[in-house]
C-alpha cells in the first residue's frame, strides 16, 4: 500500500495541549510521583481487602502466640502483640482508619476552605478584609489546642475526629484559594458572567471554583498526609481511636512503649505510616511541578 | 517605617485579645471541671474550692477578672499543681524548651542550609535527588516515630546515649535535639533549594559568573542574602513553635519542658494552665510574625510599607 500514499503524508490530527493533558504528561514523566501513585493504589487495595483475606481477626487473640516475633511459617508475618493479636491484620485495619481520617478530614477542610477563600476573594473589599482577619487570628491559636478541645467536646468519637481535624485545618486552603480568586475575578469570563446577570454565588460556584481545581488538587494531596499525622498525634496522646480499633498512630504509640520487648510492634506500623506520608508528599510535589505554569 | 511599626504594634493587641477571649470561652465550654477527679468531695469543700478560684462567679465576671490579671502579667494559680502559679510553671518549663528549641534550630540551620544549597547547585542530578529524598523523609516521618526509633537504635541498642531525661549532661541532649531538628532541617533544606534555584537564574548571578568569580564568592557575596529572604518568613513562626516545646518529643524523652503542661492542662481542665500556655504561645507567635515583617523591611529594600 506504500505506493498510494507515497509523497503525501496524511495530516496528523492536532492534539490539543491544554492545562490538564500537559500536566498529565509532566506527571507521567515524574518517576517519584508515579511510583508513589502506584504504591498508594496498592496500599488502598491492601487495607481494603487485606483484613478479609487473613484468617486472623484484627481484635482476635491467638493465645498460643503472645508477643511472637515475625515469622513466615507461624501464620503471623508481622508477629503478634502482647494480646496475641496479629500485627499484619491490625496494621492493615489501622490503615483503613488512618486513610479514612485523612480523606474525610481533608474533604471537610476542602469544603470550608474553598468556600471561605473564594467568597472572600470574590467579594473583596471590607468583607475580604474581615474574613481574612479571622483567618489570621485563628492562625495564632495553637492548632493542637483546638483539636484537643474539640476532642474533649465530642468525646472521642472517631467520626467526629474527622470533622474536628478538618474544621481546624482549612486556614491554608482558604488563603491559597483567596489569592487565586483575587486574580481570577478580574478575568473576562467573570465579567461576561456578571454582564448577563449571574448572581455572585453562581459565579463563584460555576466560574471561579472550577478554575481553582489545579491549585486545590495539589493542596489536597499535601493536606491528606498532614491530617493523617494529626490523627496519629491524637492517638499518641490517647485521644484518638479507642480499643480494640486502631490506627497507625495508635499502633506506633503502642509499639514505642514496648519496643524493647518487641521492636517489630514499632517498626511495621511506623514503616506503613511513613511510606504513606512519603508517597502523598511526593505525589503532591509532583502535581505541583506538573501544574505549575511557571516552568512552562 | 516607624509609622508602620507603630501601626503593626497597635494592631497586634486586638488579635491577642480575640485569642484570649476565644480560648477562654472554649476551655470553659468543654464538659467537666478541674475538680471532677477527686470523687465524692463533700459539697461544702467543693463550694469552698469553687469560691477560692472564683469558679462560683458568673462566667463574664471570671472573664473580666482573668483579663484584669492578665493585664498585670498574672496568669493565675494552677488548679492542679497546688501551690504553683501558672507564671511559675511557665518560668520552670520554658527555659528547658527554649534551650532545646534553640539547639534544634541551630542544628537544622547548620545542616539544612548547606544541604539545600548543594541540592540547588546540583539541580536534577543524583546529589539533588538524594538530598531531596532525605528531606522528604524528614518531613514525612513524624517525631513520635523518629524519636522511639532513635532511642531503640542509639540508646537501647548501642547504648551510646541515655534514653531519656536531661540529667546525663550533654549526651542526653543529643537525641531530643536531633529528633526535634529533623523536620525543621528538612523544611529548611527544601526551602533553601527552591529559593537558590530561583536566585541562580537572575541576571546579577549571571554577571558574577561571567566575570569569573569563584563559586564560593558568588554564593557568599551575591546569592546568600536573596536566598535567605523567603526563609525568614518560615523561620519566624517555626522558631516560635520549636522553642515553646514539642508535646511529643518532651513526652517521649521525659523532658520537663513547656509542651507537657499544654496537654495535661487541657485533659485536667486546669483552666488557668491551659490558658496561660495558649496565651504565652499565641503572644510569641504574634510577636515573631511582627519581627519577621520588620526584618523583611530591613533586609529587602524592595518591600515598601505604606
């Protein structure tokens, strides 16, 4: 068939290079970020279905194997704790809670932060000044003070931890979103929307917020590890998840107290926790590099 | 400049007032009271205790009383540590946390700055990747993971340093300082790298390189100052945070600093102690942010305050 097309090349279809396809291409080239993405995917699968596949229950004791060191043959790959509970299952089960806390608290902070920041930035003027002043004041409050008080209020309900942590972690998000909104609202498409009489909330929801997606996505990826850390810290103080449920923070804390008797109790949960935070941070960095128009 | 300084100074006080008000009512709104733990106290004694600490007064009077005391620099008596005032407790704990924090900050700067610069000058080469991967580890691995691991390896395993306390001389300071410095160090290295890469692209650096200045001189004379500028705004609040004590590090190493009062106070409903620590911390943050802004104006002539 060479003869028929010789000389004339069929024109290649033009592939548009928008913000997102461009960003995706850059992200694919970032090996650290892609590795992190794959690892996080594996981790999510492992904590989701892992506990069901194991013959051990996360709160079940094996009285023949108290404080058993990790073995390949004994049925407890990560060893057991002082109650004979399988550490592998507990680590996976704790991962569920840690990841859930991270996601839902981030979602809460996302909703509050974006709404607050976009509103302040879009309305501007005095409203903006007052709203950002409030953010400034909240910044001066010790973050942990807030969380601890909220924990005291809510009586250690794990689902309320999600909300509490998210409810105090939206300040950075609000600041970043406001900064972006300030420049977005001067753009022509906002003027067009104003010209045909769209109400303010509609302009924010339909025209401003979608254009913030890139920045927000980067920030979400960086907020999740922060929130997981806060939850771990609360568990460290004994304010987090209550027995028999567990989280990585709670496991690390338990492990730290028994590290002389069973160092594996510290090492495995710490490894999972650190790896997850590591991956989220690398992914967030990669996303930022991919979406940052500065280097284009 | 003077007008700006004055205006910022005046503006800081309402912020502090709001901070005090907010935390006062939040602490009081939390369920439970400071004397709940002693069970079955006769009602007369409970009433006496309440009267001694003015807990029988209406909340708004307690609030005004607190503000009045605060204006005179009196943070009140602690509810749980009988015979101690909050001022005394802070005066006891703060110097320990301060020394620990300053040592950690010095260590972080000493290693973080050169590491960040090295990474920037070797951008996208193996040195850069390794340094930044290490920095990411420092940021990702929380203190309560690092600290026990450090103890496990260097105190329990190798026996080089004591596992806790600060009584063993300089060697007992090593692990807490390192544990406290690691995340700071990592942040500083990352910020320095990003900043120097930016600076390295500017024309005055190109000029300096074109006229053949040795690398050391370009770095010290031309690149250092503009590189450090963005770091200043990070270092201000970070310093305030690190010298007020880390709850985690102090708990793990058994250090009698300020951090532990914070959590204990909140859990014990030691109203005055929590408030004292919060106000102290908030005032420090506000003061450091203020100083940072002033420092900016001094360091960077492009910053103009109107």
